C-alpha cells in the first residue's frame, strides 16, 4: 500500500485534545491536498476524529475552519493553481471557502472507537496511560482487517512496551509532535528493533510533506524532550525550595521563574512552562518515567500537592492560559499560588524586593525575542554569559547553577543512550522548546 492509499482512511484518537486537534488539522490538510490532485479526485478519503467528549468534538469544526482559513490565506498562489479549472471561483474569498469545504468534508467526528475499524493509519493522542493505550489498540486490532499502522503521540511511554503488550508486530512507532502541532516544527521519531521498515518510511514521507524536522530518539521512557524537561522542572523546584530559607514560597517561585526566563534568555520561565504543559500532565509523565527508568528522583512532592489542590494549569479551548502555580492576566503572570494559604499572592506585592535580591542583569543582556532570530546570537550569548560569570549576585549564581545542571542533564541523556548524539538534545530544545541555545554548551565550562 503506497503513501496516498494509506492516507485514504485515517483515525485520530483523542482528536479533541490540544495535541489530537493539531494532528487532526495537519492530517486533514494533507489529505485534502492529496485528494485535490487530478488523479485522486474520484477517490474517497475519510478522517475520523474520535474522542470521548461530545462537547469537545462540537467545537472541533470551528477550530479547524479557523485554522484552515489562516493557512489558505498564506498559500493563495498555490490554491489558484489547484482550482484553476473551477470557473465559478474567481475571488480569493471564494477559493478559500471552497478549500475549507474540501478540507472539512473528509472529517467525521465520533465518540465511538468503532469508527477506527476501517482505518489503515491511526494516530493515538490520548492521555499518558499505557494501559488505556494498549486496551484501545488491541480493540482496534481485533476488529480491523486493513493492516492498521499506529503512530502514537506519547511523550513518555516506551514504544516497545506498547508493541509487545498490544501484539502489534512492529506496526507502531512513536511520532511525538510538540505543542502546538500546527506550529511546532519538531517531531521526535521513536522506533524499535521490531518496527517495520515500511512504517518508518511512511513516517519520514509524512513528516517531509508536513515540513517537520525529525529528531530520532531511542526508546527510553520520556525520550529526549521529557527526559530533559522533567529534570529541568525538578531542578527549578529544588532551587525554589532552597530559596524558601531566605524568602517566602511565592517569592522563591518568582525568583526562579525570573532567573530561568530573563537571566537564562529563555521564552518562558520554568514555572510558567510547567503551567503551559499542565501540572497534571507533568505529574503523569513523571509517574510513567520513574519506574521504567528506575530513577527515584523523578518525583515532585510539590506537584503532588498542587494537583491534590486542583491547581493544574493547562490551556482553555481558546488557547488562553489557565491558572496554575502562576495566575495570568492577558497571558502574563500576575500572581503565584501559595499552597499553605491556598490562594494567589500578587507578584507586584514583592517583585521589586526580589528583583533587588537577585541583582541586576548584565549590561549586555538582550531579551529572548531579540536573541532568537539574531544571526550573530552565538557572539551575543558568549558576551552575555562572560559578563554574567564575572558578577557576584544571587541571580548570577542561580543562573550558573541552572545552566550547568541543564547541560549535565543533556550529557546524561547521551551517556544513558536515550540519544546517540549531543546535537539531538540541542535540536530538541532549540526547536521543540524555542530555546535560543542548546543545553549542551560551553558557556560555563
């Protein structure tokens, strides 16, 4: 079965979630673009959007329509060529509306797993629960006669585990998109010794057509991205907890968040990034990784406590940030949750005090937005960190410790055979997390 045939009937499990909806969008566009080729216009295509939440599925068409319209507006020249024989489509708006219809007509929403029984390709994007993943895969295999392949978006569960427990016989791989899939260029590709070559070849072709950058990861729980991110989280929490000897919990969280964003020239501080992913998601990922890696340090009592208090973060359906360990107004942190008070403390009540305690940023400091696209950023960052090394402030010390620890995490991923190359660690953090520099560097060597 060739590439186009495999894409004629596809299912996405967890299609209404933030990852599943992005995977659905990308696949719907790729499917429509294939179908609009003259040689394929008589063929039937189907994309099944499967989710347990009817309410979430109800809003899916609106999301898809909005996103497809944005994309269509960017590729009008291409679409005019595609629809050149449609004499009734003259204005750009008419062409865009037709393209939206062509994309959406293949999408069928369902709350029933039975909808996947005719699919040759199935994207799995449900919660990080290996037992549930295996259960659903086995049910599909038992009822599907179309030799289905499974692309799992898991960010933590080993692929070999899913393959062996569901008895898929190598017709599965890890195709880990980064959030949001429609924007992020990175995909972690995880295969096993058992993964079929034709499945791997299809994955590379699919990624190429979506213009994604593939980074291979070995089949170790958490892979490269979460292997680094979860440990970065734990170090940030540890730094904050140590600072509570000198300041309040809210002040300590603010300090570490500021250090890990401004002082480290990152797009988000570590606590804001935890909120963005979801504190409950971070907790679940650690629960998956800890026993499989026999790493007892992959646990946070703070995450446990916050989740028990229903402080979870994550995003609303419109993409806005839900309150987590930080509270937000128009996307900006304005408060920090105190687990003892069970309430948020306003950042303005103490920010000046903590800023003075941390000390000033180096005079050569440039914010992440100015650095990320700078062609001479290596020189800019070298000058910045050299100046920072010469400073004797709390902020500079915390930054050095964080940067060095981040590097050590990356090096350990290589020594633990999670990845074969240091550059893969850096590519994941540069591309998937939008960092301005890779964690494996010589800024504090």
